[in-house]
C-alpha cells in the first residue's frame, strides 16, 4: 500500500453498535495508515456513545438518511479533507479489511477509478442466500445489457474510488439502494471499474435492512433505475 496516499475508510452504520467496535479495531490493526470515519445514520442504539467512549472519529446524522445519504456524507467529508482514495465498508462486519491492499492496487496503479470487492469471482466465503444470489445475478445481467460492463458482485458495499469519483459522489449519489446505481453512474462518467476477489463473512449480529417485501421493492426499484439511467444516458449522447 502506498503510504504517500491519503486514504479514508467510510463506515456507514445504522444501529450497528454490536458490530462496530470490532470493525474499527480490525481497521486499526490491519490498516493503521488509513483514516476511518463512522457515519452514524441516526442510530437509536448506543452507537454515538460507543464512538465517544473508544475515540472513534464519527459524524452523527440527526435523522436516518438511508445508506445512500450516509455514504454520500462520507464522500463529502473525504472531498472536503482532500483524500486521494475513499473506501466503503459495511458496519456489520461482513467486509474483511485484510483484503484492502488488493482492493486498492488497481487505483494505485491507475488501472481503475473504482475497485469493487467481489465474493463471486473465486466463490469463497459467505455467498449470501440463494434468493439474493439470484437477484444479484439478475441485476448483473441487466447492467451488462444496458452498459456492456460485466460486474459480478453489483451489490457489494466493499469498494474504493479515486479522487475523481470522490468529487463526483460527494456531489451526487444514489439514495435508496445505491450500489448498483453507483455502478451505472460510474459507467455514464466513463469510469474504469475493476473487480477484485475477496472473501466476505456473514454479518456479526443483527439483520439486514433488506428482507421480506423490501427485497421485492429493492429489485423493482433498482431495475427501473438502471433502465432509466440507460435511457437518459442514451438521450444525452
């Protein structure tokens, strides 16, 4: 890892107090040269107290903005403080930061603007549920159909972006379920995207915010957003 680069790890968190300290301790252990920022997305648990107690750098949003708003807050912080690279990881403990050097290498080598940690390249570790894998594969197919870009793990929240996309995402970032839509936005801006194989874990505790009827809403909403982005891009061209 290039120690000359200023790197920020953004950790969006909503009621992840049970997992958050371990996530931060892993960052401090494996990536001491990186700064980290918890974006507390209006949590109702003791996330704020935990951050204060353990000296964790955090932004506490007064209301819940959702994952998109929380991540964009992190990008705005990174842009304002002149970071070279911003990394997203989830606050639930699924992402193994020991893979961070692999994730950063395409950006350091200037081979990509965005690097995405993919669990589906080597197919090791936690692969999500069969139903979710079907949904991810469908979204991957749809993005490839609309853009010609093939990304296997389109919903991965383990990703890194360079300074150009820090600036772009600080200004505008998808709101509800942003990972697939952020890929479309990157393609529209002629961004180079590289997938890097990683191993993910099951979340430490708690449950995902996307379950039950929300899963169906997620698929419909993201699919429509992908199609609308593609149509809009075609009109602009």
